[in-house]
C-alpha cells in the first residue's frame, strides 16, 4: 500500500469513527488509527481488512466479527441494514398497509443493542414494531412472525459461531410472502432486492430513528408471556401425557445443555410442561454467557463441545442427552448405544424423527431434506406411502416445500411442526425425540435399537463429513474448480460413475455451487463451500444392505470402512 492509499484509508477510518454512535467501537477505531500512524504493520493490515469492502447481505442475512468498520458487525452496519429493509417493506406496502416487524435477539455481545437500534429505525419508518422482552431462542422469533402475521422478522444472532461474532437474520411473512414461505428466512430474489436498498455510505445522522414507540412483548412476569405462548404451541407436537405415556415420560432421565446460549430456560420448561420430570441441566452451561467459556466453539457438532453433558449423563445414569446450540434452533443428541455414550449424527436424528412422524402425519404431508443429508429419509417416506423432496442446503429452502410435514438437514436442523415454526426448531424437535426415547424405553427398546431396525429395513446408511477450514478464502474456489475439472475416477476402489455439477441447476433444483459424485457401489460424495463459515465441506454417504437385524452390525462395519476409505482418499485429493 503506497502512502496515498494509506492516507485515504486513514481518512475513511477517521470519518467512520466520527459518526459511530457506539463509543466503544469509535474508540477502538481511533486507537487502531493511532497505531497505524505510528507505523505498526499488523495494525495497518487489520484496518485495511475492516475497510476492504462492505458486508454482503444475502439469504443468511449478515454475520461477521464484532468491531468497527464496514466489514464488521456494529451499530452503523446494523442501522444501515435496518434502513434498507425498511425501504424494501415500504415499497412493498406502497401505502396500502402498515408493515409489522418482530425483532428478537440472543445473549451475545451487543445483540440487545442491535435489536433496539433496529426497533428505532423501523418505528421511525412508521411500522408497527414488536420487540422481544429479553434474549430468547431464534425459534420463538420465527414462531412470532407467523403468529403475529408480521411482514418481517429480524433475529440478532450468530447462532453457533465463535464468541466475537454476531449476525442479523431476516424472515418474511404477512403480505410479503406467500403461504408456503410465510415465516421463513428470505431467499432470492428478496435478498438481492433488500441488498440493493441498503446504502452502505449513508451517514448515520441521516438515518431516521426514534427513542420509543415500539411495543415490548410481554415477559415472564406479565400476562400472555411470549415464551409461555410459544411453549403452549409447540407442546402440541407430542400427545398429552396421560396413563402409561405419562409414566414413560417420568421414567426418562434427560440431561440438557444450553451451550451457554439462550435455550436453557425454554428447553427445560418445554420438557417439564410435557411431563418429563427427570430433567437435569448441565450447570456450567445452563445460563447465557457470551464468552462461551467451557467450549472452543459453541457448536454441539464440534469435538469436545458436549463433554460436560456426557460426563453428567454417565454420573446420573441418564437415558438421553439433548444439546441445543446457543440460539436453540438446532438439536443434537447423545445416547448410550450399549457399549458407550456417543453423539448421534444429524442424519440419525433426522431418520428417527422422520420415521416417528411418518406414522402419524396426514398422508398428503411430505418428508423433505437437504441434498447433503442422507438418502434414508426418502426410503422412509416411500415406505409410508408419502412424497419426499430434496432441496438446496438451508432451511430457507426446506421450509418452502409445499405440504411439508417434516424436514431436516444433517447440520442438526429439524422442523417437526412447520405450521408453527417455518424454520428449524431445536426445542420442538427435542420434545419429539424425548417422547420417542420414552416410548422405546417403556417397550424395552432403545434409540440404538430403533436405528438398527431402520437399517435392517432400509439399508445401513453411514454418513460422515470432511470439513476443511481456511484463513485464505481464495483457496476454496480453487479446490471447487479442481474437483469440477479433475474429479477422482475412483473412490475406495469403486468407479465414480456419475459427476454432477449443481452450479448448472437441475430440473428440480436451482443452481448452487456444489459437486456430486456417485460410485458404482452406491456411495455418494457432495462437495460445497459452507454458507456461514470459512470452510469447504464434503458430505459422504455409503450404503450397505443387511440381510436381517442380526446382520446390521456386519453391514455397518462394511459401510463404515468404505466411508473412511473415501474420506481418506478425498482429503489426499484435495490437499495435494
């Protein structure tokens, strides 16, 4: 960077600091400017990165590290985004109605501040604004968008990202969306339409705001408590607890972790309200803490994240572990499989929930999953005489399946009541899973036993994932191009018989940046960039037929060995 460019960068940063309404980030930026002026090279790189562009608003909304500058999450970026969404809603309303917006937030740093700033901007635009009374799970916000008939919902959360991140997730409803998409996250072209209306250079002083005028929804000490109303709704996803069913639920010992997020109180009440009285919270992770002190990454999928849960489960002799991610839209589970405690894969939970719900859902309701999820749900749907549909990755697509009865993605996302929450909901999913575990235990069976039964019936499906994290994001498109143009001819000794480039789209799927490889033995590999993290993800699945229930362990061993061989070969292919 030459001196002229450096001076321009310093001027740009000084201008940002001068208009930043947050004293903390303004001071952070001034300190960084001072360090750069004194000649510190790393500080110059940091400053340049913060002003290297603007955060792109897309179907995932916004998500980035907290800090000053247009490439970070801060009050300036949030207010400009809220102003852009306001313009979009005003254009749609065209003066014919008053848009309604519901705003929720988690317990991360500045989430409440960003939510209040958003309320101030939307209210100044003349909208009816409903603000959550406290930090609550994302599914409560998604439920509220449909319940209140809102045109939009905003959730300030970074879900399971690292502690220094925050984000801005947007839902549509009311008169903005059709019935199938009402209450779901935004998809194209709405994301592009909103992005085009966000003025990344708009002076903060020019953004209209008010200090009051929005409605704070009732909290725990008030009538019509919003959390209690949500719990009343999702409580209906499982039968009433009476007779033998009530006894079965009381006899199930459940360990629950909130992963330092906002789901602990709500998840515990959901279980207790449904008759699960033997519920034990992981005390070190029960209450919200934006530093997430006991985990490296606050994601149940990450190694070590549920160690405290498993430790408590062993100590108590529990039957089931339920782990929600920090905003509680995901549900992970762990079981004792007869030899040791293990975490269930996201696909395994999807099979269990799909099979359980397929027994009771109306025949016209479909089962659906993302393309990177296992193919077993399609077999379960066929067996129950109902339609199955595959979608692109992300609940913004799964939620829009017409006549959806149950949908899931392998990344621990499940919609067991899409008529209530048009998104993944880790709490209602946990209720269905706990009810299944109680039913199986009462019948001298187990979660592992049910998984074996499904394997004997539909084939042993083994899934795994190869995930490669990058600091240099330019490496990801290079690797995608490598597999696009030089795909392996064989995997685990089997010929690769089909290579599909989904960037061209198909008859059933819009275009997406992913590659699909099928082998002669029925194995499948899907490679795509992560939509929320700096990762390249490879999704693996192998299938082996089992002669009967007794043959399942041997078939699983064969499928597991094949899956591991593919994983090893694929990693070597991508890293060499």
